[in-house]
């Protein structure tokens, strides 16, 4: 999708066409993503969690690497994070500007990389769970919230439809490789979160397993705090769904 290239075109005409100039816009995006993660962590679990989340991202090798590349992935990560923050803020406050912010960030994410559809899926599943929980508590305004959320999804689809209509006829390829099992894809993701660089995944199996166990222990501890459960649910969705979708996309068409 074209958003990164639409951004890059005026940028290089402003600052020049050196390698440094091309890459610098990604550095800016990566830095803004740290700020976005801080406010998302703060919205979900308080100021200390926000600062810790920002620190972890700022020192993550994967994020540092992609914040220097002349590619669209850092921009997609920023849009993903902003959309989730807008969603959480809209759910907590009902602010119209948060609702509009979600629409803009979600649409921008789709215009950056097609895999941003995973963010939409995670956001919709999380919102559905929150709506069901609110309905069971007989909280007021559930119907209004549902209507506003459905309207937001329709607007995102309509805004992305022009590009999708143009691009669908040009995306006829599919994987013809041998199928892989889901455990392999999950191991790839665990390795990514552990090291953040390309490596022999079997050689670093133990660190990846250790990280997974630490993560599982943290989730179990957080689930004992009712106030943290919504944040844990969002975390699990944004970790598990990309892994599942990438596995499905990697399957040969046959």
C-alpha cells in the first residue's frame, strides 16, 4: 500500500536524497512509536507501566533495527499502536476525538501494510468482549457504544475501499512452498521477541522458551488483578493473532 511512499516522496524533496535523509524519516517514526507505547501502557495500567513499556521498546533490538530501515514497517507499527491507544481511550471516555483517532490510525495502517488487518481483527475482538461484559453488567449506553463501534468499522472499510479495488486484481500470487506447522511459526515469533534479529532459531530455543515462561507467569499474575484483565486480553490478542494469520497466509493455496 502507498502511504509510506506518499510520505517519503515529499520528505526527500525537502531534505535531499542521501541515504541518511531517506532513513531519517523512519528514525522519527520509531521515536514517535515509543511515545505512543508509553501513552498506551499508561492508559491500560498506569504511569509506571507506560514508562516501562517505553523503555522496553526503546531498547528492543527489533524496533531499533526497523527504525533505521527505509521500509514501511516502522510506520505500520506506529499506526497500529495509535489505533489501539485511541480504541482504549474511546472505550474509557467515549470521546469523539478518540473515536475519530481510531478511524484515522486504522485506515492509515491499512494504507501502510496489508497485515494491519490483524490489528483490526484484534481491536474488534477486544471491543466485542468489552461490549459483552458491559451488557452482562447491564451498564448504560451499551447500544450506543455498539452503534458507534460498528460505524467506525464501516468508515474504515469505505476509506480503504478505493485502494483495495485498485490492488485486488494485482495480488494474484500465493505461497507455493511446503506447508509449515504452527509450532514453527510460534517459535519464530518467540525468537523475534527474545533477540529481535535474524538467527538460527533452534540454537536459541532455550532463551525463547525462557521468555515464554516468564511471559506466561506475568500473565497469570496480572489475571489475578481484575483491573488489569482488559489490558491482558488486548495484549494476548495482539500477540497471538499475527502469529495465527501469518501461519494461515503461509499455507499453500492447495
